[in-house]
């Protein structure tokens, strides 16, 4: 994804909601982790670790996990939640790690904030030969019609607008690891895993406040957007009389092996 001043502001916004982020954001499914984590991996570096939602899952599987996070506010929650994990300040473009020291570098819902021209050579540098770069985006499945409308503030999309909205989201997941004449990775593979997560209506709306597009709204716009989401859930006949809803979730996974 091309980085500009707007994405820079958004990428730095999450620390303002660190506690809610940790409480509400979903991690990847177990099936997604089975697909992503190489068999026998002993040293894993996580980029943009946030509050440690993925970090804690990795620590259950891998002996040595290093979590790298640039935001002080997110890193404080990370340190509290992921005891025993090595936690470092840093970012993908300048990794605080030795050359050829990791079996896997992974990022969860963070890669679209990086400068790939700088980050890809850094990831290749710290990976061992045959190591793997893994990326995963987990969250509400907005390919489901009602979730797409809810996340947009209760908008009912025309077929044309639905196609454009889905294409816009897919563009955030485009990954380019061929930088100039460098081709440090073999051809990538992708996989998609779906599951559901029971959530109260209040928590579904609160989950939206952990996404950058809502965080950076001015106060009145954010209030109106969240009110529209709550009204949509309260008036949708499918959810009449329900407080807890099974929310469709998905993990879009990407992996490539270092040559």
C-alpha cells in the first residue's frame, strides 16, 4: 500500500485506544496459525505487535518470540499482557534484530502501514535461509452483506457500490515483495479462514472505535457514525430481541519463503 501523510496519521492513531483495542480486536483463528507458522520454528519476530493479541498466541507455539512495536502506549499494554516475550521498540523499516536470526517474521493487520521498499529488505535480512514472511489480517467479515452495511454506518449498498467497496478493501491487502531487481522471496501463497465470534451489540459497535478510520474522525462525525451502527443493529429484523450476535470473522493469510 502506498504511504502518505494520511496513512501516517492513521498508523499512529491506535495508541489512543490501546485498552479497547486489546479487549475487542480478534486474533487469527487456530487454523490460520496452523497454516502460517512453519513447522519447527523456534525464533519468531512479530512486526507491529500492538497490544500483543497475536503475540500471546505465538508464545503458546514458539519458544522465542520477539515483539516489535513503535507506539509507546501500545507497547505498555503489550508488556503487561505478554509476560515472558522479548519486547522491543522499533518498526519494520529498521528492525532491531541481527542478520539471519529468525525463522519467521509475521505481522497482523499492520503490513499495510509499512514502507515496503524499506521493510522488505529488512525482513529478508533478519530471516534465516528458508525462513518465512507471514502476514494476516483478521477482523469482521465485511464480504457478508449485513456486516458490510453495518461497518459503513448502516448504508445499504447498490451492487455497483458493493463491488467498489469490496475492491477498495482488497487493495489494502496487496503485498509487493519484489523491490527493484531484488527478489528475496519465492512466489507467495494465500489462504482465507472464516469463523464466528459471539459479541454483544455494544461491543460490536465499540469494536469499530479501534479502527483508524473511526479513531481519526472528529468527535461529532464519530458520534454520528457509531449511533448509525447501533441503530442499524437495533432495527435490523434479523437481530430483533437479541443482545449477543454471532459475528462473522475472517483471517486473510499471506506467506512467502525466503530464497
